[in-house]
C-alpha cells in the first residue's frame, strides 16, 4: 500500500511539473521599422502584456533575439537557436536553397516597401551607369537590399562581383552607413526604414530608387519547429495577422511602441515624426508575397547567390 501511495505521489508531482512547464518560442527580428510587428510584439513582451503569449496559451514564453540583417538570422535558424524570425525574402530564399528545402518555411508576409537607394544630393547619380567607380553600402552581404542593389546595377550594364567590379557594394551595418554617408566616404546606401528617412533628414540624402511594391519582410519558421509544434506555429501566424490588423487600426500607439523598443535595442531615441515618415513608405501585411519571392529568385541568380532556380513548392506553407 505504501508503495502505491509513493507511486501516486510521484506521478502527481510529475503531472504538476508538466502542467507548469513553460513552452518557449525563440523569435528573431531586426531593429528596423520594416520589422514593426516584431518591434511592437517585443515591446508588448517587455511590458508584461505579451501579444503572442496571450494568444498562444498559458505557459508559453517568447524569447526575443535581435539581428542586424537576414543572413545572421538564417544562420540562427540553421543552428537551431531560434524557431521563427522576421527576415527579408532574399536571405530566406538563399537559406531555403542552401538547405535544399530542408530547413526553412515561409508562413506569412509582414511588410512591403520601406527600402530604398539613397544617394548623395550633390552627385549626379541617376542611373546604374553613373555608379561606375562609386561605393554603395548595404546592410549585409546577401541580405535583401544587398541583392536588390547588385541586381539593379547588373541590370544597368555594370559588372558586379561579390568582391568588387565596376562599383563597390560594401556590406555595412546600418548605424555605420549613416556615419559614412555623412562623412562622404560612401556615395550611396541601399537600406530600409528608419535608415532611409534618417539618411534624408540627417545627411541630406536623396532617394533614387524607392522599392514600394517589393516585399521587405516575411515571417519564416524552421522546419523542425513547424513539424514538432504545428499548432503553436498556426497560432503564432494567426496572432501575427491579428497584430498586423491592430497596427493598421492603431498606428499612433504602434509607433509609440516602436519608438520605445528601438530605444531599448539601439540606445538611440528616434523622433516621433521620423517614425511617422518611415511608416508612410511601408505597407504592413500578413499575405504571402509569392510574386516578390519569385522575382528574388531571378535577382539571386543574377547576382550569383544561387546558381539555379529552386523548386519553391515546399517554401510556402500555411501552418
């Protein structure tokens, strides 16, 4: 009888521990306004009012990870150190191709637009041919804007390699781009908001190419997480769509949260009107941007980041 009682107590403790165990989702995003859903949700978590946590069920915890650009986030997916991330379609596509479709699934759209090529206002730069011998900064080698920049230059007749060519494309972190541009050490920057608006306002930059209709950010999941926790992935995608809708209906509150979150992440206090200016260039959406991703296939081939067009049939997956 005592043995049965001990077994019953032990079983009760195991069940109680199981009931109280946390489910941890590790989610990445960048400190860019084009990652607004990530910024707003991260700020909700920071305030103890977790947007995703409340919609994923009791015992769910979100751990947030911040990256400068897409290739770093994709490396984290490969290393199984995060489960989901907001990322540009370029790195997502490259990672999918590199892993032969085995690691990455695109489960939702997030933002279109908000990326641009900004040039020095005192230079006569109007077409790709004008950039011969010039220096252009992008956020990271192989990220979405890096691929867009190289593709645009190549389409305009320039020879561009990953190490040089007719123009130098220099992968440079966003905060450093601003300083180099101000010092006239680079001729142009292809980047995302809020850096586009900061280059305009703080350094006299002029927008030459405005990618308003191009997907800038998507939401991707690791295949491992999707396979093991499809129910949570489904709830996360639904909560992401609800957050996108909430932001559209509450832009002022969303922008205040973005300001607060960017201050926490970058130690840089951004003016409210700068965020509002950036906001106007971006269309937030949860719709899957198939056409944009397919065009990125061609750009990635053109720039040498992938060799042949991959089979995209497994990339898009609705949990």
